[in-house]
């Protein structure tokens, strides 16, 4: 009788130990499975991030190559295209050409003589008009220039309309990037981009027509006033 009771107790004890070990193993297995799923998701996200970053580092991410054809030199200015693309990467600027969101935007990129690059972007989302200003600042003697970014500011619909009207007056939307090379050499430091919903357009400063010089001066003075 005592031997039977002892044997029963041993079986019960072994059963408890087995259940405890099984439960512990299942928990560990569950944690291991979750770890594998998380690692897999993280790996996919990292690959997508690296892939998108690699795409952004290509000049074609921001522009089409034909937009940089010079009709007076009969060649593609790939050096300037690459320079502006790298500038947009440093300034953490989006590609207006690829942006299909429902809003309007103008971006002015320029580097006049003896000055550091400036990027000014205007956006109109509904009734709200915003100004974004980014400037490269001289951090001498460091060889790595720093970017100074101002907080977004509201400019009001009237100011947006003024910029838009001046762009219309210099025939921005109808002047193709490769149309002409009439403007003075200093103007080629200016690049103007426009976006209306899915429509994108680009104009180089050196493609400005001579008849539009007065309104160009008004426009550039207005844009530089945003700095």
C-alpha cells in the first residue's frame, strides 16, 4: 500500500515537473518566434530605408536629365544637375517632381556670387500659405557646411498671389528649361520649380527671355526678401 502511494506521488511530481517544463518551453518558444518576426520586419524596413535613401542619392530622383539640356551649348549640364541634387539631399528637400500630393508649391534655389546656397520653398495647402527657408552657413574653418533652417512661417494668400502673378508674367509655366540662353550669365545660378497637384515644371534662370527682365528683378527681390 505504501509503495503504491509513493509511486502515485512520484507520478504526480513528474507530471507537475513535465507541465512546468513544457509551459516554460512554450513561453521561450513564443518569445523566440516573436523575436524572429520582429527581426524579419526590421530587416525589411531597413532594406526599404536603404533602398529609398539610395534612390534619393541619384540626381534622377529630383530631375529628369532632359531638363538640364543647354540649347546654346548643345549639351547636358549634368554637373550642375548633380550639384543641385546633392544640395537638396543636404538640405533634406523633397522631390517636387515625384510629389503627387494635392497642393501647390514653388521652390527657388539660388547661389549668387560670393554667397552660400539658399533654398526657399512656398507651399499653398487650401487657404494656408507657408514659407520654408533653408540656408547654408559658413562654418569656417570646418570643411562641412551647416544648414540653417528657419521655422515654417505663414505668408498669407496675398503674398502667395503676388509671387504667382510674377511667375506668370515671366512666363514660367510656358518657358521650357531648354528654350533659350538669352539671360545674363549670373541668372544661371537661379533654379525655379513649380508644382500644381501632379503637374511639375522647372525653369533655369538662364532661360529667361529678355522681355521679362523687369518682372524677373521684382520676383528675385521679393524672394530674397523672404530670407
